[in-house]
C-alpha cells in the first residue's frame, strides 16, 4: 500500500504501527519520527509562522475572512505518487489542509480514481485511540492497531489508577493556554488529560474546540498550575512567547506563579497533536501536577527537552 499522510498525528500513528515504509509523502508539519523528515512534502503553509503570535492570529483571520486557503496541496506530487490511501483531517481548518480540498482533488484527477481518503476528527482521548483502530482497518493492520491501543491504554491506566481517588482538595486548579496573543484555553482532549493526571481543568470544556479566554477570567480562576503550550510551537519558541505573560496585570499574584508552577510545554510534540504522544502528554502532566506521586520523566520527556519552568 502507498500512503500519503497530510496530518502529523496520522503520520505518527502510521509509523508507530510499523507502517512507515508504506508512507510515500507527508505534510509540511510532519516532523516525527525522524524518518518522516526524509519524505517528500505534499503540503505547504501560506502563514508565516516566524512572526509574533499576534501577527499569526491576524494572518489566519484575514485568510479565513477572505476565503483564502491557509495551506496548499502539492497536487502534482500526489497525482504522481497515486497513493492507495490519503490520511487527512476534518477537525480544524487552521491546523492542516481543508478536508473538502482533499476530496475535491481526489474526485477531479483520474490518477487518484482508486485512492481512499481517511479523515481523522478526534475530540477526545478515546476518539484519538479509536482513530488508531480506523487507520489499522484502512491499512490492513487491524490486529497491530488493537495491540498498539492496548499498550497505550495500559499506560493511561497506570496514571489514572493513581489519581482516580484523589479528593478534590488534592487536585490543583489547572489552566492550559494554547495561544498567547490572543489568549486561548486549550480544549478538545486537553481538559481530559489534565483530569486524568489529577488536576481540575478550568476555563475549557472537554470535547469542545479551543476558544478565546479573558485574562480576568484566568485571574479569577487563579490556577495553581499554569501550562503554556502554544499550538505548533516547539519548546524554545513557546518559552519566548510565554514571557509575554509576565506583562499582564496581576500575573505575579497568580497562585501558580507564586508557587513556581508555571510550566512551558512543547505543544507541537505534546498536548496539541492528536496522536499517540497524547499518552506521553498524560504521563508528563501527571508529574507536573503531582510531582510527589509521579517521578520526573526522562529522555524525550525530560525537563529542558519537552518542558521547562517559566
């Protein structure tokens, strides 16, 4: 089977299930595992992500208001590769190529007459795991998908078994910011991950898209743990943007700040990407929220690699 993945989470699922050799092209954002970096890029972005986050937000709003695409599909590359399967997404028009554009491409080109399109659209951790199963079915690897999901669920269970019986008083208030200018509180699966890790998620609704949040609402909620995880940014870029929070009125008075519990996380690799590394995200959050119950993670999840203190 020849597979093109137009979404980074799909690429991670495919490689994690041992299907990497069947992937013939990926999106411009697919950077994990390292082998994915060697594959041809089937998309590109029209957004200049090197600009400040406020400017990025304005670029996105301008394109959406004007009906202009945020991403471009390399039509000729995909037609030349003639994949059996395209894995894409129908979740967020800001995050990756538009689902309708992929469907239109497949319908309009004779080279893609036999191409199947699988769209991922998870809103929760359970749906992310269900997508692993859907990828398994679409690629003829259903048994491997089942085994892989079982391993992931076992790791989640090791965390939830420890946190499940924590009383409310021992569950700190947690806010996770997915964007800085303007402020946005992480939705979708992130509130669920926080709860699994033993926190009380605030200002975002599980299963609902990330939305804007007022700074005064954050001050009123007074998080005891504040997570800063800008979507699409690595740790170094996230740390630079997180510094902007220091200039907000009352920032120094937040409980999380006074307790030195403001953590910057590589949101590009964790939390914001709806793939298998959401399980690593749960394990990381468990340590950040309850360091007395969960040892500091090592290797890729170690401090300085996946996260740092602000």
